[in-house]
């Protein structure tokens, strides 16, 4: 029983260390009805809080908001100006060693893409 408690304790302690692996620049592409579009995120983990930036369609970088880390799952949002109108995008990502599988929704249409660590 003590061995089981030790194993569970070690696994739980490893979760925060894994979450720190999101730090850095992540890039990829997303397929849209208008073709391929580049995506780029720069993340910084601080415990269960995620901060950073996202690449906007105009090439600028905007701050991500409401970033959270829960084990291998990250969630965050970003607001982009598209033709003079602000749009909020909410993202969910599943983190593995060298990639994040990201999902988002645009005007009711789901998008999935992968970003890789640079």
C-alpha cells in the first residue's frame, strides 16, 4: 500500500514539471476555406497560469488571455481585429513533448491544427 501511495505521489508531482514544457515558441499552419494560414504562439507557464502571445492575421502579436494549464491540457483566448471588427477566439490544446494539438472554433466552424516547438 505504501508503494502505491509513493507511485501516485510521484506521478502527481510530475504533472507541474510537464506543464513547464509549454514555454517557448510554437508554430504550424491551419487549413481554412481560403487556404493554409500560419499560426504561431509564444507561451510562458507559471504554475497553472499560461501567458504569452499569438500571431494575428496582420502579422502582429496579441496577448493571450485567460490562459490555464491543467496537466497536459492548456486553454486560452486571444482577441483579433479582423477588418475593423474584434473577434475572440478560444483555444484548447493537448500538449505532448514536441507538439500541441489545438482546437478552436470560428463562426461555429471547428478547426484543428498542430503546432510544433521551435
